[in-house]
């Protein structure tokens, strides 16, 4: 199995390192050919507006959207969560998302005082994790078929819908690779 990490902008190198650390082949992808060559996709943290615009410029936006629709396993952290959400609040004018995840996400939701913070969260099926939040979104509303895996400050920060996993926080920035392992074992390898 080979996982592609979308390498248009953001912390894709850290995702590749985390996946490699758990023995999974991971490559940076940005062309249609590269995206078509992988069995799963990771959308990194970064800036969701920039990633969406670059995906349009590199002409892979519709391909990624379609792949997600067709059931390609996909994991998005932070900006990645925003990009996977069907609807967003506090986006910029005309901001596009790939969608697939039946949620409403709020960008930069944690506000000024706690703009960036670390905190312990309880991740269903994984256990307690120290999590890094950087100008993170939260999930404002979950639709049908969405399972909440973790919450912080009263809002969902990790959700799953079928083959789609999304977290507000950045497990790729810690030494604990449990969330990446969860994605690979429970989502990519699950029948
Ligand atoms: N605030 C960023 C956005 O809207 C996400 C931040 C992050 O990925 N750390 O895309």
C-alpha cells in the first residue's frame, strides 16, 4: 500500500515522516499522475485557502474531489479537515473545499487566546493523546453518518465518515503516530 501526501503547501513532509516511521510507504503527490498512483491520500495542515487555489492551478482539484467521492481513503489534519468539509464557516470569499465529509467546520475557531495550544484529548479507539492545535478549525455541526472520535472545548476535533478521517489537530507534529496508525489500520486496510 502506498499513501500519497498532497504536497502543494503545508506540512506534508511531517506526514510523510510519520507514515514512514510506522513502516508505510508514503510519497509527496501533486500531479494527477501521482495522485492516481496512490491507494490513500493525506491532506496536510497548512492554509486551506492556498491549498485549494493551488489544487485549481495544478488542475487536480476535481480529480481529488472525485477520488474522495469514489471512496479513496483520505485523512486531513487541520487545513485538511477544512478541505474535507462539505460546508465551512469563516472561510474567505469563494473558498472552495473538496468536501466528502458531512460536517460544517469553522475555520480558526479557537479564537485569539488559544490560537495555538497543546492539550490532551481522548481519541476513541486510540486513547489519550497530546494534541497540537494551530489556528485550528473545529467541527460546528455533524451530519448523518459522521462519527465523532474526539472533542475539545465542547466541539468535535476528530471525526470519521466511512473512509474519511479528519482532525483539527496535528498528530504529524508529535512523536505519537497513533492517529496515522489508526488511519492505516482501521480505514485504509479495513474492508
Ligand atoms: N487556519 C488554517 C486554515 O484555515 C489552518 C491552520 C493549520 O492547518 N494549522 O487553513
